[in-house]
C-alpha cells in the first residue's frame, strides 16, 4: 500500500457516507480501477452501507402513539400559578423594611480622624493645597484603624503671647477635675470651663484643637466656632469646617470650606 | 402538461411548524396532532438509536411530546425553530433514560433486516447477519451509532439528522464515515462484509 492508497482509503469512508458518486474520469476512479486492494475496500464499504440500509427501524403505530401522548397530556396536573412576591403583603412589607434600614444605614455619617491635621495656626491652612486637603480628609480615603486609634498624648493648651500692654504672663488654664471633655453636654461644659478661666487669655482655637485631639468633634466645632466669631480668619474657618465635618454636621462644614475657598475668611 | 409533485423537506416546513405551534399554544389540539404526526418518526428513530429498546424509546418519544406540549407557552420562535427545540427535549429525555440505567450502551439494536426474496437459506443467513451486525452497531459509540441508524435504517437525510442533533451536516458525514470505518475494521477479517 503506497501513499496514494492511504489517501484513497481515508476518503472512501467519507465518500460512502456522503453518498458522493465517484466520476469515472476522476483520479480516484482510475486508482480504484488499477488497485485491487482499494477496490476491495470500496466494495466492502458499499456493501456495509447496503447491509445497514437493509435494516429497518420498527415504527410505532400512529394512532396508538398519538393516543398515548394525549392520555399522558390529560393526566398532567393543572398548572400551579406561582405567587409573585410583590403581590404578597408580608413580603412587600419585608422589602419596604429592608429598604428603610438600608437608607438609614446609608445616611449615618462616618467618623473621620483628623488628628493628623496641623494644629498650629501657622501651618493649619495651606491656602494653595486647600482643595486637596479637603479631599484628603474624606471618610473613604481614611484607613479604618485611624478611627479608633486615640491621639498619642493629650496636648497642653497653648497660651497667647503676652501683648505689649500685658503686665504679667497668664497662667495655663487647666480643666476642672472630674470634667471629661469627651462626655456629653459639651457646650455647657465648655461654657463652665470658659467661665472658670475668665480673664485668662486661652484662645478658643486652642480649646478646639484640644477637643479635636480628644476626639470630641462637637466640642471642637463649638470652640472653633467661638474662635471664628471672635476672629475671622481662614485658619479658624478651616478648622471650624474640619471639626464640623468630623462631627457629622456636613452642611456647616461645607459652608466653612466654601468660605475658605472664597478667601474671605468666612 | 406535466405536474411535478414536490415533496418539501422537513426543514422547509418550519413556517408551518411555527403556525402549528402557535395554534397548539392557544389550545388547538388538532394542530399539535399534526406536529405529532410530523415528528413522531424522527423522535422515535433518535430515541431507539440512543436507547436501543423499543418500549423505552416509545416512552421517551411520547414523554418528549407531552413535555413539549406543557412547555409550549415558553417556546420562543425568535430564539429557535420548533423542530430544533423539540429535538432538544427528545435528546434530554433520552439522556435521562440512559442515566437511570446502569448500562448506557444497548446490547443489541432492535432493527429488522429486510430481504428482497427470502428463502429458507436466506432467512438463516439474514438471522446470522442480523445478529452480528446489530451487536456491532450497538457496540459503536453513541455519536456514531445514532447518525448511522437514523441515516441507513430510518432513512433520514443527513440534513435532517444534523437538524435533529443540532450539529452541522459535515459533522454528521464525519460521524457516519467514522462508524463505517469502525464496522469495517471490526468485520475486516471475518468475511461478513
């Protein structure tokens, strides 16, 4: 068997299967006429196909078959109508409740750690990068671990430099014992603290910085607000907005930031 | 004047099938009876060649018609032709039947050998040939066995088989050729062919 025989035998089965007639003038017909082995193979395949074609599939009786189908169709149970979920009052109420919970959770403000922000009046506001600073303290850009990490050490409230007319160095005010800055009622506590240090020169901005480091942002916002009402400058306005944002008062924070960006100091 | 009778192949009756299926979906049983008569042979041929048992094949074909009738509201004519959709149901029913059995391959195909002029000797020879040939056909893999039986024994065209199996016609030709070659190898030295 040479190479031509190999090619011919590869094609014979496909030719038989496809029912293609081999033309008498084709090279395949000439080879089959000349090669007894390939000719025998061709006849064997044709005979095999003929034997298979002589077999007949038994056909089912048409009437019996159709009758059996209709009998089975009639025996089918009635279709069960499935209830749609929005037509069920219980499921509808559950879905409404889930939506309400999701909305409530979405509106809860996230706490933002702003302890890394500069506290000194000179370095607090970088006017050129103010917009970037505002973006950097957004809740999504903060690692969660920062939210629970307390500031490393309590600060000492700074004292204003003595004025030229000042005759003595003011004492550093101390918080009254028993007063926890992070406790409730920050405004009343602040007012009492301020009254206890009446006459001293402790700035409201220092109180704001202190409470900011303590994590009591409501008190910090209040203190910065007082400082801002005394002296309107961009530094205090920015700190006011920062503390307001951290305490969840976003509307006030946006007002402060807008005022800073307008460079009018609020 | 000569009248030429044109027998339309089944794939050209698809528009009729769609109309019949739409009527059957609306509850017209006579329309579905036409579909049963049209596809009964094809469904049974496939089921018998796949399962190798006449009773099981009849059951599978009937169950496929029942399932298609109950699922008719879900039939989307934009996505598939009715014949292709129905034959997919038949294939799945046969696959379920094979899965329930322990042996997936039939022992012998229940085919009938038809001889033109049967005498006593011819009948004896036919019996021998029948037994050996049917055992050999049953031993073929399903991919080759089904097209071989549907084409040669059931008389279905290659296009019809391709339509029923959901494969191209060239694939059917390849499977037919593969089946013939396998049978030829098996009986090459035994003098059957």
